[in-house]
C-alpha cells in the first residue's frame, strides 16, 4: 500500500501528519509538518540570510510543539539531549534555539561536523569533513537537521556518530531528524535505525520530521527541461512528492511559486552566501527563458510538468471542470483526515489562480517566455541593489 498523510494534529500554528501505510514500523515514525513560516521560506527563494534563518527557527519551533502533542519529547531530560549539526546547512534549522523555545530545554549540548559533497564521476562524495567537535552523552537523544537530496551527507554523519559512540562504549536512545528533503532521508535514517536497534539494547525510537512535504528528487532522465539531478527537490506528485494540504494550498498564492526549480534550492548558500544564491536562481531562470524561446513553450505545459493540476479537473486534457468533491475523491489516496470544507477552500484557491481566462492565456504557445523575463528582471534588480 502506498504512503499517505494522515492528519494527527492541527491548530493555528502547525499541522502534523503521520506518513502511514500497512507496513509501517511502530518505532520508526515519519511525519510531515506544516507551518506558515516554513511555507514562506520555501515558496519565496528571495528570502535570504538572517530572514531565512529566523523564519526557519520559528517554523522548527512550531513543528516541535506540534510533534510534542503526539510524542511528548519535552519530557526527555535535556541533559541527555545532543543537537548534532551537519555544517553548514544544518545551522539554518536553528534546532538548538528551537528546542529551548519549544520545550524549555536548558542543558542540551551541541556537536558539529563539516560535510561538503562534490560530484565525481556521476556520483556525490564527501570531500571536506575535517572539522569535528563532539560531546554526545551516553544514552543520548540525538537531534539532527539538514536538507536531504542524495542523502550522502546524512549517511556520512551517522557513520561518524556510530564510530564516536563505539569508541567510548556509549549507547544511543532516540534519534529525531528534521529535514526539507526527499525519500532518501528515510532510507538513510531507516538503515541506521535498524543498525542501532540491533546494536543498542536501550534504543527506542527514530522520528523523521519532513517540513511541508516529502519531495520528489530529480534524477537522470527526470522529464523536466532544466534540472540538477540528485539535487533538486520537486513538488510533482507524479515524481514522488507527498505534500501537506497547507503547502499545496500555498502554491496557489502566486503563479511563480509552482514554477521554481527546487523547493528550497541550496540552503547553505541561501543562509550564508545570499548573493551567490540569487545568482544560482537567476541562472536557472535564464536557462528557462532560452528553452521557452527555443521551444515556443507555453506556461501551461511548463507549470504542469512541475506542479500537475490534473486532480483539479474532471479531464485536464479536455479542460473538463472539476469540483471540491472530485478533488477530495482524487486526493483520498494521498490525504486522510481533512474536512469537506477544506477541500472546498483548496479548490476555491485553485480557481482564484487558474481562472478559465488565465488557463486559456497560459495555453498559448510562447506564453512562458514572458514569465521568465519578468522573473529575470526581478532577480537582477536584487543583485544590483545597494541595500
């Protein structure tokens, strides 16, 4: 049976969904958590530097509060908690501060390892991991956070944790991992969960927390015109994405949101090299413009390749009109626990962005180029500004 999101908790600040299927392990728990702050920082790549980090801290804090309703993590003695930072992208998540704000932790410690991946002969390898500062206590509950695409950095980090614990005769009690990432995150974490379960008699649970969704990963042969394989995190459900309803709703706030190359781009650059991050986004859109002009590409075709709208139609090819009820029926394989009124609200938001007139204009050959030109002009204004 395929994974689906089952709502377990929701208030004004956070929505928490369990990823469930019939073969789920009770001690390996997977969640998707949605907050206003994480939606904003992911939907708007121009949010950079301290603004990006502050939104992430707020989002992770609310995510931890939501998870706590289900898992009671705040009851863990903070002296046994260690926050393991994978440098430098892991710093963006501000887990150390978020634990203090969410649970009132006072005594939790921090560890650090540098991890820089590089592409060699078609595969990513770790090339820089020389900085290491560890202070993990015995029987620790370990918190880690990072953006995960290929999973290479995460796996490398757990290899070092394993050797550290073994060298000191220590054991591990729990693992909590927070990510903007794809299914590779749980493949790596599950591998180490099974190993630690066998190795340590007192090992209890692993908890994986995806922010906003479990995204698809671009690979060689992905049917998109411009992408970075083993890097870009995709929103297309046909390419493996499993998005929260709140995040899907937010895609209809602006047309450009669904067209971005990646759900997050490079988190390290976004937090610590803002100019280079904007240049990377600009480079993508310049490639998109060249493709749009060469292929006389329509906005409709490109949008649906990245964020398919077929569930919002009775027949998207014939533009057969959909309905909230039909949307609920089609989404039943992916979402559970939503009210009928929520499907009505989501469908209404879709109709607001994609009116019949806008669909007609978007289907015109060459219509995508204008979108690219507008985005490029905006990004260049950011780079050239003196502020």
